[in-house]
């Protein structure tokens, strides 16, 4: 009888703990995603940087720099946190130090048109502060993933990822329709005030997300012998061994890199619409709404496919979306700006969280708890070369012209070929074994 009461009491405590972390982690993720939505990397930031005087190469290098800033610091974070029973203090302090400075960006943009000096300073320091935010996001990713892995079962984790992204998608559509598009169209908010307002809203969302981070309850550590992480040089030397010992992981990392080549074209679809069809900046908000709609529709679809057909099938779905984005831009997208919209829907369901969620969910299921920090860090490290993808894209966009191969933009053709290779490689992935205890 006493044993039954203890089991019931433990179940109640577990339920309350899961419910609490579900709420506060949802607050953190949704508000952080909302902050990103107001300065969307595919629909809004390229237009802002173009307004501030950035060339195609600068825009591409900035996008590549954000990828490096997110992925490379994760090795340092994984080494620092390996075997540590508590990871939340690192998470919270890092988030505060890198999200609070974003409050400076609106002021920089507001004064960007005072004179040429302020314009250059606005461009440089906006790039620098967003890169700093991305570094913090990378440093926080390892403890964030560890907290989620400890807090929820595999099934609950997959559903939570899907539910939160659907919520943020709805919020992004609402903000695009009710705030972003009106702000970019309003005669009372000429440039740079319209973009300064969006930057302010973005920064405020990041501060609200800190409340969620601060309220997280640290999950109890999993009983296991942690895999030690060597120093940076030692880690690089160990890479062949780690990859050879886990060929499924190696194939998964290859899929991430090939399908992630969609990032080469992602910042330039909106500029293609602007140059080719001579549309205004408000189309950026329209595309942002379509992108959020793609996220709302496709992320639950990936989760549904994963639960009913297996996680390999979900990966096939998201890699298909990566491939369809440039394919649509090469065909329908050349007809009118309206027909370019499905490209952004595919981006919303793939590069905008979809690819990251599906591949990382597969990874967390495939590896065990002892090696989890190592492979999470390695997975991000192997994606660092993707930082070159937007730079490659930028070299194929000169001022207001795209390099063409016949009637087709060469950038979109190249993106289609590489992401199609990602789709082919993904076909060889097996259904993952449940390397992590479902209760973790």
C-alpha cells in the first residue's frame, strides 16, 4: 500500500514538473521565435541590410557569420558542461549577456539616416550585435537541449516541438499581417523608423523569453557515466573515430549539410522579388506570413509522419521541402511575385526550424545519454561549413542583378542540385534505435 502511495506521489511530482517546464520552455521558445520573426532572416533582415547599404556579398557573409556564431561555440559549451549536474546557470547567464544588448539595435537603426557615418555605424553594429546574439544562442543550445532531453519523453518532446512551432507560426502570421506589413507600408513611419520599430519589438520579445529561462526548473541529471570531451585540438583529432563508430550519425550529418545548402539562396529570394518584379518592402512582410504558414502546416505534418510512419519518413518529408523551395523559385517563381510565395512556405517548413527539429529529434533518439553532449556538439560542429553557403549565394548576386544561366538564376539552380543530393542521401538513413530511455 505504501509502495503504491509512493508511486502515485512520484507520478504527481513528475506530472507537475513536466507541466511547469512545458509552460516556461514554451514561453522561452515562442517569445524568442517571435523576436526572430520581427527581424526575419529570410524576409526582413536582407531588406534592412540592403537599405543600410549592404551589398549581396555582405548580406551573404552576414548570414554565414550567423551560422558560424550559432554552431561553433557549441563545442566549447559541450566541453564546459560535460558531466555537470546543473546546466541552467550557464544557460541563464549566457542568455542575459547576449539578449539584453539587442535593445541597442533599434536606436542604431533610428539614427542611421542622420548622416553617412551613422548609416555605416548602424550597418556595422547591427551586424555585430546580431552575431553576438547568435553566439549566445549557440552557447545556450547545448544546455537547452540537455534540459529538454531530461525533462520530456521522446514522444512528448516531439509533440512539444511541433506544438510550439505551430504557436509561433500563428504568432508570426499575426505579427506579419497586423504589425510588420502595416509598419513597412505606413507613410507616417518612413525608413528608418519602420525598421527601428520592428527591431524594438524583436528586442523586447527576447527580454520576455528571459523570463521563461529564469523560471525553468533544473531536471535531475541522468544516472550515467558522462563521455569526456577533449580540448579543441583533441576533439578535432577524435572526429574520424567518432564518425567511424557511428555511421548513421555520419549520414545524418551529411544530410544536414546538403539539405542545409538551401541557406545559400534563402536570404536572396526576397531580393529576387524586389529586383525582378520591382515590388516594395511590404512584400517582405507578405512572404514572412507565407513562411509562417508553411511552418504551421508542415511542422505538425512532419511530427504526424514521424509518429505514424517513423522518423526516417519525417526526414524524407523535410528534405523534400528543402528541395522544393529552389525548384518553385526556378519555375512558378519566375512568373509573378505571388507565385514565388510557395518557396517561402517550403522555407517555413524546412530551413525555418523544420530541418533543425526533425534532424535533432532523430539524433536525440539515436544516441544514448552518455554520448549525447558529444554528438550534439559534433552535429553542430559539422554544420559549420554551411556558413559558406550564403557567401556563395552573395557572390552570385551583384548589386541588383543575379548571375543567370540562360533564363534561370544560377544561385537557385545550384541550390536545387545540392538539396536534391541531400534528399538522395537521406533515403539511406535507417529508422533510429531508441538510444535514449524514453523516460529521459
